[in-house]
């Protein structure tokens, strides 16, 4: 599979290669072992030595977009191949400090349940939207909204919720902020509080170059265990 450059790491062509790769292997599965579940047992932004932005916020778009694309197409398990060794690991191998993709994985695990919903939003530049049941909240819904464009994106949200927006001062920064606050371990090595900001009903804007998890606990979605 051809590689890309940092300038095109957020392009539709590059991000859509996840779909092309899945289609290739799904066809092989259907031919030789039909009906078997699809698992991705090794993934990171690396090939032939890795991309130099693998440890930065820029790669977090690829990482979370891949999780969203694969989940909505029935892939049940996705494994990152390295925890703490190399430039594409989730942790810095020398300091064990979490990198942007670690914080992204933490939020995905905290908020996105295993039931995948239809977001009803077609993937396009600035609006990669994935919907799951909200983990641990019957009837709740969680949205993942990636704005990979240079313009603000606006969506209408029918109910109040909470937002968790990841951003960085520079796309190729090794630091990432949650709702404007730097994510880092405290002096004792403990995690900071992971709290969302209240979001009212109506128009919600998503700044360019940001990733937002939006939770709606009161949605009473029947697919998510609502009575």
C-alpha cells in the first residue's frame, strides 16, 4: 500500500484506504472462510520504518477514523501493535508518557460502546461522524466527530449532552488538549479527570483540525437498551 505525506495525512483519499484494505481482506474471507468474524490484530501508522508523525496528534485522526470505519463495517476487534517501544507506540518508550493516540484510545474505550449505530451522516471532508451506544448508559448515544478540514463544521444536536474535544496547538505536536486543557499525568503518575463540557441543544460547532466525542445520555435510543 503506498504511503502518504504529512500534508495529505488528513485527506479523504488517505483516510478511505481503510475501506479499500478491509474490502480486499473481506473478499478473501468470503472466499476461503465465509462467515468468520473479522479481526485486525495489528495496526499503527507505520510501514517500512513508520511515518515521522506517528507519535503526534496528526495521526490521531487516522487512528480514530480507522476505528470508526471498521466498527461500522462489522470488524469486532482492532489491536494496536505496540504499547511502549518505537516512534509509533501509544506510550513514549523512555518516559512512558501517553501520546495523543493513547488519550484517544482511552476516550474511545470510556465512551464508545460495542453497539454500532447509523450516524445518518455521509462521510465527507470536515464531517467524519460515527455513532455508537454510550458505554455504561442505557439508551445513551455517543458520537465521534472528526473535522479533518480547514473550516468549521456545524451540526444540529437534538438533545443536550457533553463534549470531549481533542485538539493541539500544532498538528504535529506530541501534546494533546481536552477541551483546551493539556492532557498529562500528574506528578504521581495518575490520570487527570476526564470530564466533558456541557453542550446545549441546537447548533454545535466543531473547529477545524479537532476531534470530538459527543455524548447524549438522555437520547433513549431503543437499540441501546432504552425501554
